[in-house]
């Protein structure tokens, strides 16, 4: 069975680390598992004997993009268990709120981008906004900690603009002019 982690490589969400071999217990029964960390912050867990998912991987509806001539899958595979081990989208509620001023500044900056949960599609970048989709990706490392079952990971913000070749030079010129 091929491991379904995404239907289209729009997000640079390829597999970033080696799989983890783990002996786990599910519903009181031992399972020899292989767990694949992903840049989405999901752990895809398969039975390493049968190759079948230990827990269901559901096709969930996701936002479709609007970039002309681009194909978007209406669904993406999301495991039902375990829960995501890292942040995997950017929402306004994720902005820091240490002070009201910082929150307002964060909102002002974020308003220039398209935000959303995991698998929010890249948007066509425009001078007046959105500049692109703001999302996150996770680099994970094996192995799972034997005592606490943790997955070491590092999350980074990603700016995903899409610019048609025909308008790239014009966009750069207008962007430079708007900054002066």
C-alpha cells in the first residue's frame, strides 16, 4: 500500500524523515507498527505486517484554490489518530497576544496573507494582497522517545505565493513602487 500523505505537491509536504518502527498496543492488542512523521504534523501509522493503517486515514474536504489553470484535490488524507504532534496551519487565533498592541500589529501583518488550516492552498500573489498563503511545515526526526513517546520536531512558517510568469515582472515593479 502506498502511504497517502497528500494528493498534490502544492505545499512542499513531502516526507521529511525516515519512518519509525514501534511496537504499540491498540485496543489491548500488540501491533508491530511503522509510523511515518510528516511535514503536516501528522503521524501516519501502519501495521508493518499487513501494510494497512492502524487507525483510519480519512479523506477530509479542504479549501480549493483559485489560481487559474491549477488543479486542486477536493480532499486530503488526514489520520484520525494520533492527534497532530505540531501546529499545522495558521489562523488569526494563533497570533501572539502578549499585549493588545502586539496582537493588533500581528493582525495587520497577517491580513496581507491568506490564512487557514492544514492544506490551505497557495494563493495568487497580488501587490494589494493577499501576498500568498501563510502556513507552517514541520521537520520531524525519529525515533519516538521510548519513555514518553514524543516526536522531536521543528515547525517553521512558510509563505506560499503563486505568481503567473506573465505578471511576475509587473508585480515586482508595482511592489517596489508601493514601498517607496
